[in-house]
C-alpha cells in the first residue's frame, strides 16, 4: 500500500510520522507536492494507491486511513 502526503497540506508531517511509527512496513512518503493544489488548500488529504482520500479535518482523515490500512491487511 502506498500512501502519499503533500508537505504543504495541513498536518501532513504529523500524519506521516504517526503512520510510520504504527506501520513501518507501509510505503508512506511526504512529497514536496502531490499535484492536488486546489484540494490541498482546502482540506486534509492523502493519496492512497493512486486514489484520493479527503476528510473534513485531520482526525477524520487519520481515521479513514486507519480503516483503509486495516482493510488491506485483513
């Protein structure tokens, strides 16, 4: 599973660190730019296996990512 964050998106550095600590085997990277600038300015997001995952706030995004990771691992 590939998870990509944009360094310009709010909270992306924190998400990257938390997920890497919990799931060191996953391919998680903080990119200079994810080329989703319009979304990046508006709300938290990640790109998971080339699919855009968005949420209203950082906690909701983190929760969605945990669900996706658990689904992939089961």
